[in-house]
C-alpha cells in the first residue's frame, strides 16, 4: 500500500469492444494482482472481471472501446468496467435465498456471481456511458 498521503495504486487499460477483451482482461488482472501481492483474492477478481467485460461486450451496442480500471485499496481491491452505454446493467442487489437462475438457460449467472462473491458492487453513470464495479475484501 502507498505511504500516507499518496493515492492508492491504480491501473486503467483500454480494451477492444470484442470477445478478445475477455481473455485480455483476465490476463491483465491476474498479472497485476500477482505482481504486487495484491490484498484481494486474484482468482475471484479474475472471474468477476471476465464477467463484467463479457457483459459489456455482449450488452452494449457499437464498437467503442471498453475500459478496465483496477484500484488497490486498504480494504481490498476495486475493479470497474466502463462502457459507452448509459443504460444500467441488470440487478446488482444482493440475491435472495430463492433467487436461483434457471439451470436450463445459457446466460444469467454473471451478475449473480458478482453479487455473491464480491463484498460490494454497483454501477454509476459516467461522462461517456457507465461504470459497473465490484470490490473484493482483503485475503
């Protein structure tokens, strides 16, 4: 962690608006968190980052790049994925005990994973669209 008074370390990476962004994002988050002995679980961060990037590619129109922002915090790690669509994502509230996705559906588990495995998550409007984020607690 940085000395007092300095901002926490962070990274901002531009990704293509294509399915190629998912493995790139996975590799980047794995590398960043491994190289610095991150304060959060890198396997979970990699999984949830891949889900957010895949959602941004699949559910936002156009070919504007996607941005991946990783910030290390004293309380863990925060990951944001920025895209050009201001429409909010699906439901990011905490799942109810009976909130189970249909096992026969191919989609619908990504946001459930994010809600369940992160310590907090949400979205916010940005100047060019939205940012969807999650935080992970320290290991």
